[in-house]
C-alpha cells in the first residue's frame, strides 16, 4: 500500500534569486521533466540519477529500449506538452522506510540503492504533474518556466560510474530563460564542435590517441603537434631561465618508499598507477615531480645566501583516470607539466609569489589569453604547519596579488592541507573557463623530507616550497589552444608557417631556392611540389591552416618575387624573398602581439 | 681415495701466438696463481670461479677470512714466490664421476655445482706446482711468465651472480708481459680514476643517483648536468632537422599487446619491467621507441612519394638490469636514446644508410671523437625476411660504408634476427672503446605491424625500417664525455662557460653590468660575489672546471676591461667585454673544432 504524501510544500522562489541560481534550478527541473516524458513514452525505463550540470542537465536511464536521435525529438515534444500544463513543483518529506516501500512498489531499484546510502531519517520527494522523484531540490515553481530547452545527445554510462555495474543510457539536454539564450548557446555549441581539438588534431595530423593498440589517455605527438609542443617548451625555457629558474630532468619511476615519505601514497593513491615489482621492491610511475626536485635540492648543502633556488622541469607524469572519463588532450593519463618548485626563505615568499604571478600573466598574454578569474584559497579546518606561517603565507599571496593590481576572490578554507594557493583560470574565445595556472605554498613537504638551509646564525632551518605550474599540462594547454584558435595558430606557434605552391614544374628550381633561403632564416616552410592545379593546392593549404601561401609561377620566377596570400584568402601581392622573410620574422618575434 | 691424475699433457704454446691471446692466457694463469696463494695463506678458503677479464683477472672466494688491502700485499708476495719456482702448467683429463669425488674430498662444493652443470663425459684439470683447478684452459707454459702482476681491489659478489646465493669475496688483479706494460696500465688506471664520471659528476654537481630513496640506476639530472644534456639535445635536434628528420614525442607506457605484436614480449621480456595492471589490462614501461613510431607512421596513409619518413625522438626508455650490475651513467635502468626510425623503400635504403653514417661521423667528430671501430654484422643462421632482401640490405650497407671510405670489419652471421646492422665504437682519450652508434635494417617489424606505403602501381607494399641511434644513450654518452674531458668540457658544452670573480664589493655594480651584457649574448655566465679572497675564488672556479675566469678589480673597472684567465691558469690579459664576448662566441660556434 502506498501512502499519500505528507503535507505538501509548494516551491517558493525567492524574489532576489540570482540568474545563475535560477538557471541551475531550471536545469534540475528540466531533468525531471525529461524523465517524466521518457517514462511516459517508454514505460519500462528505470530511473537512476539526473543532475543539473554546466549549461544543462542529464538523466541516466536503464531502459530495454535503445534510444535513437529520433526518440529525442519525440521526448522533446512530450516534454513541451507537459511543460505547457503549468504544473507546480512541490516538495514532500517522508521517512526512509516509507520511501523504500514507495520506490520498491514502482520497481525503481536504483532509487532503493540510493536510499540505502542515505543516513538521514527523512528524505524529500519533488513532485510535478504525475511525476515523483527522490530529490533534494531545489526546483523552479512551475513547469511553465521550462520552455526553451533542447535535448542534445545520447551517451553510454555506468551505474555509479563503475564499469562493472549496469550499463545505462544518458540523455543530455540544455535549457535557458529565452529562445535567444537557447539559440546563442546552440550556436556556441556548433562553434565549439567545429573547433573540437580531437577532430582538428586528427585532420591537421597533430597527434593521435591509440586506445586499442597502446591504451586510452596517452598521447602520441605527431611531427606537427610535436613542433608546437617544442616551440612552447623553448619559449618557456628561455623565459624561465631569464627569471633565474634552473632546469632539471627527473626519472619517471621511483621506489614506492619515496611516495610514502611524501605522503602521496596515503592521500593520492587512487590517482596513482599501481606499483611495479622489481627485485621484490615496489616502484611507482611518478604522478608528481615534487619529490624528485626535493631529492635534487637535498643532494647538496645550502646556505641562506643560496636561496631562492628555482628548479623547473617539463615533467611527464602519469595519473590514473578511469577509461570512461578520458577526453582528447583535455583529460588524459599521461601529461607533461611545466612544473617548477621554488625553495625559499619565509622572508622571500612574497616576492617569489609576485614574480610567479607576473611571469604567469606575461606567458598567458603571449598565448593570447587576457581574461582571468583568480581565486585565493585560504587555510582549511584541517591544516599542517604553524598557524603563524599560514598567516604569513596568506598575507604574502594577498600582497603579491595586490602589488600587481590583480582582482581576485577569496575561497575561504579551500586551501590544501599543506598551504594556501592561488588558482588562475583563463577564458577562451568561446567564453569557456579553463583552470591552468596554480601557485601553491607548501610547509608540509619541507618537513616530511627535512628540506633545509643553513640560516645566518649557522642553524638548519626549513625552507618554504612553492609549487607552481603556469600552463598546467602541456597536453591540455595545447588542446585549449587548438580550440581557441580553431587550428589556425599564431605564426610563431604554427608547425608549418608557410608553404610554397608552384604553378608548374618549371618553377621547381626557383621554389627550392626560395625554400632554402627561408629555412636559413629558421622559418618552417613546406613546398607542395605535386603537379596539381594551383586552385587545389591553395584550397588544401588553406584547409591545413597554413598561415602563409607562397605562390610561385613563371611571372614570379622571372621577376624574382613571390605572390603572398594569407590563409584567410587575403592577398598581400608580390614581394621579394627578403621582404617576405622580414615580414614573417617580425610577426614571429612579436608572438602575435601585433599581428599584421 | 683420490686417484692419481691421468696421462699428463704439458702446456705447449704455439710459436705464432698473438699478443692478445698470450695476455689472455697469462691472465687466466695468474688467476690460478692467486688462488693457490690465497689457499696457502687462508686454508679455509673455498674456490668458485676465476676467469680472465679485460686487462686482468679475478677469482671469487668463499672464505671465513675477511680480506683486507694488507692481505693483498701478502698474497702478492706469496704469488711471486710461487711464480719464480718456474712450475709448468699441465692438463689432465678425467671422468666427471672421478672429478666429483676429487673435489668432494677437497670440500670444494662450488666445483661440484659446476660439475653438475657440465654435460660432457670428460673434464679437464689444470695443474701447476701443488695447485689443481677444474678448468678448460688455455694457460701459459710456466709460472715464470707471471712476473708483472698487481692485485687491485677486493669487491663483494654472489655465487652465480645471484643475490639470493652465497656472498663471496672477489679479488681483482692485472698481469702484463713487462714491468713497463704493467706501470703504463697502472698509470692509465690512476688517470681513469681521476676521470671517473661518478666522482666528477658528484663533485661538479652534474647528476645524482639515489638508490636508497628512489632506486638504483635512474638518473637525477641536476641543473648543470641538465644544461649539458639540453645543449646536446639542441645540437642534435637542429642538425637532424636540417637532414629532414621529424621529431615526435611518444608516451612511456603502452598496453602489453603492443609489445606482443612487436615480438619484444617474446624475445626481450627479461630486459623489460614487469607489467602494471590498469583496469585489468597489463601495461608496459617502454623499453624501446620503435612501436610508438610505427603507430605514428601508421596513423596516416602514405604514398611512395612521401618516403623516406624519418621520425626522431629523445625517447626515455626503461630496461631491467640487476641491481648489482649498474654503474653510474654507463649502465642504468632508465636512459634517453637519440632514437630515430626511417621508413623507406628498398631502393632508398643505401642512400639512407649512407646519410645516417655521414651524419654519425659529423656528430661524433663534433664531440671530439675521431677514432672508430666499425663492424658490419651479416645474416645469422636464423633470420626473418626474404633472402633477397637480406642480400640487398647487406649490399646497401656495404656500399654505404664504401662510399664514405670507411674501413670496417665483417662479423659474419652476427646480424640480428630481423636484419643486418652496422655498429660503431668510439675510442676515448684513454684508448678505451665505447659502443655508441648503431644502424640496423629491419624487415621484421614492418611485417608484424603491416607498415606499408602505396607504391607507384597503387598497391600496398611493406616499408623497410632503419633503426638508428647516433649517441646511443644520452646518459651513457655524457658519462663517456665526462671521463674523456675529465670534467673540463669544450666551451659549447660547458654548463657554466665563464664566471666573474670580483676582487672587492666595490666592483659589484660593474660585475653586474658585464654579466648582463654577456647573458644577452646567450653566454652562460656566473658571478662569484662572495667576499672571499680572489686567490680562493680562482682556485675554486678552476676546481669547478669553469673554462673562463673573468677577474674584475678596481683597475679593470676604471679601464672598462676584464682580466681573462683560462681554467688551466693561462692568462689572456685584459680585454673589453665586447672582445671577450666575440672570443667566446667564436669558440662556441666552432664547437671546439678550432680551440683557441
């Protein structure tokens, strides 16, 4: 017997509710709406969970019916029909026992498993029209608010995200406050799809992932992608060296004991690959570069006069991710950090952090990112290190931010166990935010590894460590760059900066001469020497996102010039090899800060 | 009862015996001589094995007595006494059963174990004076030939090289034909000791190995060592790119299946680290870069016009070595190959091999190595691929060697399963040979992975692959460089090229100015700004093998000059910052080919 719900509470929406909070509620409510429509059309479908996510929502269904894109249209029509009914969202409270009976009677076994995991005595349902879901809310007041939605795609998933559990079907959707907002979003999606780094990476032959042969989430950098990575590494290395960083190389494996000393084995094990046994000793594929840099620091004695010591590395680390969550270059199992660790005295901390921030901005701006979102995370409830040091470190970070006039938000209590940190997000041309740079103060590892310097009184004193990565992961950053530039990189980053397109074989010798003289100027120049029509050559070079097309026919050969076009089709006319070279060099040296 | 030996055969030495063969016999005989002396002095000592080795011999003893350096002198005296007795070496043959009884009676349990492993019916003893050893020979005719020897050191070892078996004591010695030869050798040893890259690496702060914390055989490159490696990588990258190589990056792990397809799992497993289980899939730390490069090649379609494709990588590989055999940078568990794989057509093979050899010589000469020992290894009895291709490949390699006028020896049947190869050894300043470069033709992997191109008739055809490494392992090559140069690198490789030594604080500002202007010229310049006496600063900089010492006092400051000394103490007098910079740049650009 199913009891009638307890006293019902209509959803009241506060007047001053923020736009973001409102969208969040709409997305959550729309997930319920979709679930109702799905069960109405496919009654054998079981519900699992359906949360709001960034820009939309999803619901994971267990259904004997295999959903198709055509089904999505039917579901949308049904959803709209229900939404127009102007049904209120209401909330009721029930004992857990009662809820178990209720969902058992409906055959909703996943809800029962969820209930088993809830420790509270009472649970809430949300109702609208005939639909009831076990849910904490919050929701909108009425289904009428849910008019501007769109179902986007069907994907496979697993119950509890566990490959060993039931396979589910996930339907993604989005909902907005107006038709215009919805249209804008769908257009952004369309634009993002065109910029998808996985598609572009394949089409431009930049990298590959070979899940069957080699495994998921590890990147094979093809020559053109490797050239981009090399250019970035060279630029960073040159810039960092000028700032007093010293580069090191550390190995990819080390004894498990090292990771026990560092504490990673206790706190980070689920992200680490399992040990490899060698002569009865377990070894670990490195998930972090810090312990290696500490070993290098500790191999020598240091006086207070030697500090700060800034050790940098393009360190490739390996971290376990479930095979289901990997995503192109953005989420992988192996990646290369532009990592560095600064060993300094407490009195040097502020200046070091300010320098790191300044360097970060310089580097991000060089890559064309000028919009940031900066957060300072302060002392959490559980922390290691002396309170006094935390206060000094937080104040050092604040002063560093202020000295550079950087606006920031404080995330109270969100610092890591071992120290406060600054996180910086960049915004790409589609207005998406990406967490890249991080600056973290650390009192913990210097204690664990006894990382010291001899102070001015001749006593051993613990260093402060600063962990910092500016781009974060090179793989991920290049993924972002591909999408940001839609594959058309600024000249200094372009793997091929220009290509010579000969009209007939008659210009082969002249083309070779030009190529040689441009290569001498360290320009990356290709030559399409096929006997194809020039129109085709131009189209292909343009498709391949080569910034400059150098067209060479009989006329150019006679006059000793090159006709120069840009990738977008604009024509710069004829010029000599020398002026072209000067033009390109200037654009490269400006690193896109002053594009022609 | 011990039976008298069977018919004795005196050792006869052929008249035309080569010097090397004679030294080999002397070393083997001297091991017996030492064993006799040891058992005479320490009767409870048991014998294991005592082979001749390069430049000398050793014997592994199981003795309750703990040998000390003082013992070595006593043993030497005893050996000389026996040697002067002019005892003949003789050989007798015995049945295995008889030998077992003989050595059992003497309590020589290790000899019994050796006998257990022998499948022949008869075994030989070698006798001299009162000493008898189970031995295959050959030996010298008389102990009188063993006058110019020296015992060198005591080391720990294990029976059968197995850490789980009995711990033994190994005594090393050397023996030569004359006092002069012995003296020369001991001096070379002394010189090699001074050049030991492990000592210099530590003293010059180039790298460390941290067996306790991180594990044996993996290298931590400190800033100065990392700078050397970076300079080498940059030089190679620049040079290879000009030769049409394309650089890639491949990950350090891949599924075991990849190594099954390549055949490494079947034929190379004992050198590989054991698998890591991830989501029930075994993954392997890469011992080779070839399969990764093949995956990149195969990710695209290729026409006969696209070949050759030359993929290069500084690829860090991990190979299992027993912890006992590791040696500084020379024998390690993780190292970085200057690896490349050329995918080409059969008709391109000769030119490609000739180009690789030309490049190899250019690069080795740049590093100062001009003496080579080249071997061409031809088809072994067991081989894969068509006979016709083997003949073409061997002829291509021969023609490539001949076209460059390179003298070489043929090692018949010593090619690898999958193709013929050329190995090149370099000779260092102590006349030691080091195997570095290798060029291997491969018909096998292209078959296993179905690596093809579309030929001119539009059909898929298998590529030929050339595996080539010029320096081999960067770690090992840098180890050799350290010993070859005794830590004083040519200027272009020096991690610190010059250091400014100020006489008093009065020149600090001037020193900073000089440093800034030299750094701008991309020179690696340090500054010793301590308030120490100039004599001490000069001594320390010289000890630290910094090529140029820039001394700056009041006089220099007033005159706008620098007093320049070289590391060896030679004085180049006063010069302006500009002329110094020009001098250094010229020496760097010549890469030591025309040292000043």
